[in-house]
């Protein structure tokens, strides 16, 4: 069942790869600010956090998302990956 997390809680999670498809859709509309129809395409294709983490720009296109929003989503995912990497590096240094 879908956890009703606020978008702030979703965005602050260090492990976005655990997001459900519904959480990915919410992130896409509220944080990345793509149109609802494109976020719905992610949900329709059952794109969860684990799968979106390895998406290419072409993968977004295969879901039916046009070029500009696909690029925007791809770049936002890359930012999440960088944030996660930095978070893991920081936590591994803390005793």
C-alpha cells in the first residue's frame, strides 16, 4: 500500500530507490514540475524508484514522454543520484 508521505519527506529521503510508482509520480509533478500527463505515464508504466534510478533519457521516451520533460526528469534523477552518493559518503565518515 502507498505510504502517504509529504513531498518534502519524499525529497529528503536518502534512498529514493525505495519509492513506489505513486511516490515517483508525486515527485515528478511536485518537485520536477512536469505536467500531470507525463507523471501519469510513469505510473502507467509502473516506474518506481529502483527502475527510475537506472533510466536513460530514451527510457523516458519509451514511456511516451516527449523530449523536454524527458530531459528534465533525467537530469532530476541524476541530481538524486548525486545527493544519495554524497549522503552515503558523509554517513560512512561519521563514527
